[in-house]
């Protein structure tokens, strides 16, 4: 039953990606561009939660880093994916509600906050990665 639910969740995400991609291509609504990007990153995150893909990525990274560093890097990369897909989901919601047309002053401020938070957490993730990795010379 677990495999069925897992495959169903991924199938729905692929379906939503196709639908929002088609809507964006034909209508050019910005909100669906951000939704499609959100779906791409959430699909990547969902696939990274599967043991096969998780360990395949970890072993690929272990070629360049040591095994311990690859474990840490993979764990932090999964956290970073969450930051990215939540950032795109927030942008989708703001554009979907048409706040840029109705409340332009607040929309620009909110988008600046979202960008700054995304940048702050990205830099934080980068610093965390650098501090946790043990570089052997």
C-alpha cells in the first residue's frame, strides 16, 4: 500500500506540472510559472526522499567528496530543496492572489522579504555545508 500511495503522490505532481506548464505556455500567467517551478522542486524533493535516489545521489557525491562528507552534503541538499520549493510556493500564492495588481505597494515589499529570506536561508545553508564538511588535504 505504501508504494501505491508514493507512486500516486508523484503521479499527481507530474500531472500538476503538465497542467500548470500548459497554462503558463498558452496564457502566460506568472502565477503558473511559479507553480510549475514549485512542482519541479517538490518532485525533486519527493524523489530525494526515496532510498534509491537518495543513496544514488549520495554515492555520486561521494566520488568527489569522502563518504562522510557526502552524507552531510546530501542531508543539507535536501533541506535546501525545501527552502527553494517553499520560496516558489510563496511567490505562486502572491501572484495567484493578484496582489501585484491590487496592492502594489505591499506586494513589492512582500516580494523583497521573500527574496531576502530565500537569500538568507541559502547563505545559511551554504555556510552550514562549509562548516560541516571536513576537507582533507
